[in-house]
C-alpha cells in the first residue's frame, strides 16, 4: 500500500505540478501509460489531488457586481447563455457549486445541507476530500406522508458524507408538520434538540432556492410534501418559493406566512448566524424566489448562471 501511494504521489506531482506527459511519467516509473492514467485517477478519487476552479470571468461582470452591491453577497457567475438547455445550465452551475463547497470546508467543519433538486445535482460533482471530525447536518426535515423513510434526502446527504469522510446527522422529522402544536412539542424532545444544537453551530451551509413555478419543479412542491390546500393558502399569502422549506415572498418576508408555523427548516433569521451560506440557482424562472432569498439575507455567496442573474436584476 505504501509503495502504491508513493507511485501515486510521484505521478501526481509530475503531471499536475511539473506538467510532464503521461508518456514521460510512464518511462520514469517504468510502467505503462495506462498505469499512469489509473494512478492519476486514483489520486483524485482518494483526495490526494483536488482540482478547483477559480470564479469565472463572469463573476467580475457588471451584472455580478450589481447583484453584489445590491445585496452584499459574493457572486460566482457561470456564463451559459440564454439559449442553453436547462440541463446544461444546471450542470455547469452545480459543478462550480461542488468545487466551491470542497474548497470551503476543512477538518472539523459542521456543514449544513438543505435537500432539493439543485443539491441532488450538486453532490454528483463533489470530488473526494477526506476530512477529520467533519459533520454533514440536515437543515430541514425530509419526511412526508408518501416517503416516511426520507430516501430522497439520504441520496443528497450520504454522498457528501462519503466524499468528506464525514458523519451524517439526519433530522428525523417531517418537512412540514400537520399541526403547529406538534412542532412545538417535538422541539422540546431531546433527540430533536440534539440535531438543532448541531444546526445552531454550523460553519457553512449550502442550499438551493425552491420555486413554486420553476421550469424544473422543486421537489418540495412536486413530491407530496405540500398538500393542495396548503398550496392554495401559499398562493394567497403571496409565496414565490422557499429556502430550506421555509416559504418566502418576493420582498423577503416570511414570518407571517401560515405554513411556516409548521415548517421544520432553518428560517432566514436562523441562517444569518451561519458564517458561510452558499445559495445555488440555475433556473431563470426562479428569479422571483431568488430575489426573495436575497432580500431575506439567506446567503453570503450566490452561485448562479448569467441568465438567472439578469432575470433578477430585471425584477429589481
């Protein structure tokens, strides 16, 4: 195992630092070119080599500066173009989000994650980076009447736990309780309080922005988490979307929205205690929801595509 590591390290140094070709490395190590390729692939899988991307040139563009100045956030902008299909837009934004996340965590980090479509795509691109004593903390409940096992939530959280060698802390409550009184009672339970204690000490949070009318349906609105009568009430309350399953209006208000008394996610006020808060959006049709999230001060960093950023500025 030690000899294998030495070969892997030597190949990685020569390839990534000294820009040697695989053929040259193969001659030096007296192995085949395909063996060098496997060594480099293993170096990346093991976390010995981590590849990161600097913010794209678009992050210094006028639209990025305008959003940054308006809301006091750091904007990481991906240039995609208006004609790009939504799948391409989502892939490029989520790749950058995965890279920024990996660069932002460290040993001992408490990493909060709010599940959803955007996060489900982001975790696909997170490369392995073993950490010591790190935790992945679920920021909002994930059960509903159709999925009491919260299987979907696990497919978002566990890959991050595997990538960072981190312990996953689940939040075993529904996304929305049926009764506000039930939530109040559960919040007094020691097992629930233990998870809330982790949530209160988060170093970093990463999350998508849910939208009631997004081109890519938000999982919380399309998978049985919100009952039809609740959707009707949300529309009457002026809801445009959510962060961490806490519903928001476009003006950023949330406290008097009826369903939020039963929601289990961190509120924007709760989230403001977290030092680094990364919001990820790749859908221009979510502009109103993103604007609400920005006005509610839910994030310190925004990762989005150029078309979505323009759509937000137009709404301003």
